[in-house]
């Protein structure tokens, strides 16, 4: 009798402890805002992670940042992990804009609000907000730099683009084309590496399909290695009149550095002007060293502030402020947009050091 009383008591204690541990476990894993970023392999997104961490210091909200490592399947898994941790808001930069629809639809089904971060998630109604830079103006700034630094007329122009799975790649190219096309038409530039762009050189406003054709031909997939291989192939195929002083539209810093290395190593290329984007630390050094001509500075601190500001508004039951909207193929997504800044050797100190984005000691030869 006493023995069985003892064991029942023991059982109750064990059960209570188990319940307590489970409750604690749940408490520990409660996260209010989930953040999913595309890959750690590109400095751009590691930069965003760091800026999120800086912004979240001392915040009363719990957040967790997961990386998708270039895989939409991993991205979906990350979203499911965060859903299971009880998030109320999801901030997500998709690896592939279309493929991410399934992940955010799963979040929407749980009543979670979704903020598309930097890249728009396309063809779904499960996106509530979009925080972004003015991506059309990124491309326009790159192209304007090439125009401003063109040497005479008939200068060979090499075109490169981002990944076709990224809506931004279309916006960047569209912005660049708006500025470049008249300068191709008036003979300032001649297209060196894209028969698709050549075929469309008299068309100012390109449709999505027309953009797809060009991007399909000159995509880097945002991969510096792919960019390098393409640049090598293009230079091997180029006739002598496509060398000399050249202009290169490179879509971002990672691809710009590898394309610049290839062009810099070709003795028949006497000079090149190459664009970039993101103000990655390695590219700022390239700009200081004269190996990359410019970059488009997108102040990630602002994007992070906007995204977290929206998330906190949602958690507090308020409507986040927006400045416009973007159509994602299915719905108009309310958006908050931020401007960008062209940076070259002349203003790198002012824009990136004086603004405390980087420390002077991060670079040599400033
Ligand atoms: C774009 C993004 C750029 C660049 C690129 C490659 O979507 O806006 O800043 O980093 O992806 O990851």
C-alpha cells in the first residue's frame, strides 16, 4: 500500500516536472518576428544580418534570423520552423520570388503578417507589405555613370544582369536600359555581348518578356563565378573593335569585382568603366584602388529600420505607414521605398565613412 502511494507520488512529480520543462521549452522558443534571408554566401546578406542584429540590441521583441542558402526548399523549411515558434510577423527576402509564394502562403494560413524584404515575392496574395530600395533608380544610376564617363562614340558596351528568379534583376535592368537605350541609338555605345539586346536596341520601353530575353542571355545568376566565366567567354569571342576603352554594366558588387578582374587582365582592353551595387566592403576597396568605378550605396540600416518598424507596428496593432505600392503579378503590395546614392572615389569618404557605415580602418589607401 505505502509502496504504491510512493510510486504514484513519484509519478505525479515526474509528470509535473515534464510539464514544467515543456512549458519552459515553449517559453524559450517563443519568437515574435521571424527573419529569413537568402544566403550567407553573398556579403550583401551577411551585412543585412549584422544590421538587423545592431538594430535589435535592447529590443523587447524576440527575433530569429535564418538563412536559406540559395535553396527555396530550405527557405520553406525555415518559414515552417519559425511558424512553429509562434511568430506573428515574417520578414523574408526570397531566394526565388515565385517559389517563395508557397512558404508565405503557409504563414498567411496561420494568420502571420508577411513583409517582403528587398526582393518582392511574386504571384501570390500572401504578401502584406514590401520594404525596398528604389530599384529602378539603381539601374538608372549605374547606366548614368557609364554615360557620364563614355569616351567619344562607338564605345563597346558589355551588359550583365542579375538572376531571372529575382524581380529586382528586372527593375535594375529596366532602369539601366531607360538611360542606355538612347545612347545606343545615338551611337555613343555599341552593344558587345548580347544579340537579344542588339535586336531590341531601338525599343525604349521593354516589356517583361523582352527584358526576360536579354536577362536570359546575360544573367550572372548573382554568382561571381558565373559572371567571371561569362566575361571570359565574351572577351574570347570579341573582335578587336569590341576592346580598347569599354563600358560594363555589372549588376552588383560581387559580379562587378569578378568581371573587373577579367577585363583588367585582358591586354587588349585599354580601360574599362564598371558599375556595381551594394557598397560591399570589398568593392569599396576596389573603388579606392581604381579597379571598380562606382557602386550604388543602399543604406541597409534604413531598410532594416523600416522592416522592424513595420513589424513593431503590426505587433502593436497599428497600420504601418507606406509610401506607395508594387504590383507583384497578383496584388498591389503596399510598400515603403528608400532612395539610393551613387558612390565613387570622390564621395566614398563622405557617404560611407562620415556616415559611420564603415570605419576608415576597414580600408587601405583612403
Ligand atoms: C538583389 C539585391 C541586391 C543584390 C542582389 C544579389 O535582389 O537587391 O542588393 O545583393 O540581389 O544578392
